[in-house]
């Protein structure tokens, strides 16, 4: 990299969504502040390291937004459990060597969760009532179907095996007045197999 490669960088998706902006500074100076290029998530630790071209463990003074934070004897500073208030422009200084260019550190919020997704969570009373109601509805709908299917299969099997049930038909003769017959009355019973 050369000095003019420094600048503000970001990326865009084909749909037009953009990433967070990051500033990259390329210097030919003797002191460099190493900071994360990507945003740090709230609650995580942030480590900044102040180095020279020849050494990385020299005592360094750290600054945020122009205000002195503290001096670290080993040249690296860790901020535990960062929050949005830790976002800003950081730089460091190694005495008798020089000062680093400023570097922007971004802090993002934690992603939102929709609630606990544990398998040990018991359903609430309204959830249990809803499940019971669904079970009853399914039984009311499903049982008549099963019963009618069983009856239809039984009838089909009886018909397929030739187990016919006898059917009796009783007919009565027409009345004498209807036919003009006076002496002839007959009752007929016939048995048929279908």
C-alpha cells in the first residue's frame, strides 16, 4: 500500500445495501495505531496496539477524540465490554518516536433476539389450551373418516368374497276391486341374492 491508498471505504450489495464506513490511513510515519477495521459489537473487548516499524512493545499514550485516556507500558490498550460511548477517533503517541495518524473505531449494537429459544421452556396455559383444542378438532374430523372408511372396506371385502346377505322381498297381490278377481288371493315371498 502507498499513502494515497488511504481513504474512506465501504461496500455495497447488488440490492443497494451498504456496509459501515471505515477509514484506512496509510502513513509513512514511524508510529502506527492498529485498530479493528470492522465495527466492534457492544459488550466485546477492544484492543488497540501502538507500534513502530521496529518495535511493538514500547510504552504509549492513548487518546480518544483528542483527550488523553492513559499510558500503557507495553503499547497496547484493551477496553473491556465496549459500549456506544467508546466509538470515536483514536490515536497513540510513543515519546521520542512520534504520533500515529487517527483511526476511527465503530461500535455496533447487539443483534435483537426474539426471546429465549430454549427447548426446556414450558408452554404457557394458553398454548396448552390451544394445543388441546387443536387435538379435539382433529379427532372430531378424523374419527368419522376412519369409521366410514372401515365400513366401506368391510362391505367391499364382503362383496369381493361372495358373502352376500339374503334379501327378502314380500309382494302383495292387487286387491279384488283393482283386478276384478274374487277368488284368487296369493302372497308371494321371493328370496333374491344380489
